[in-house]
C-alpha cells in the first residue's frame, strides 16, 4: 500500500462505464490547446482555472467525471465540484480514462 493510500485511505474505484450509462458528463480541465491536441469524444472542456465560474454549464442531477493530463488538475476539479454539491469523480488522465470507458 502506497503512502498516499495509507494517508487518505483507499476509496473504492468508481465504475466509470456505469457512471456514463447514468448520463455522466466528462469534464476535461486541461487548457483549450491541450484539449485540441486530443480528448475523449463528447467530453466538455472547462479549464480548471475557469471551473468555479462555469458551474452553470453542469447539471447537479448527473454525475461528473473530471480528467486532465495526469490526474492532478482533475483531482482539484473533483474537490471543487464535490464542495459545490456535485456527484464528482476523478477520472485521472484522459488517455487512461478513455481506455477504461471503451
């Protein structure tokens, strides 16, 4: 068990395929330039620094899966969304998330 797992406890992994069946929105919090270089089909690009002021674009009745390049920004985005009452899940890096939802 890694240091972070010991520190934070190991949360059960979200079933991203199931969340998508329930209508989850994938929010990619990378910059527009990064997003233009490749992204998950049907994902929404809301850069992390704009997320706080863009919450009206997201519905609270649908799960939200955040993703970025490595999982750091998406973890921050998940925390912001959770604090605002969203059912948010950190999908981590977009490439690995894409392979998990196929």
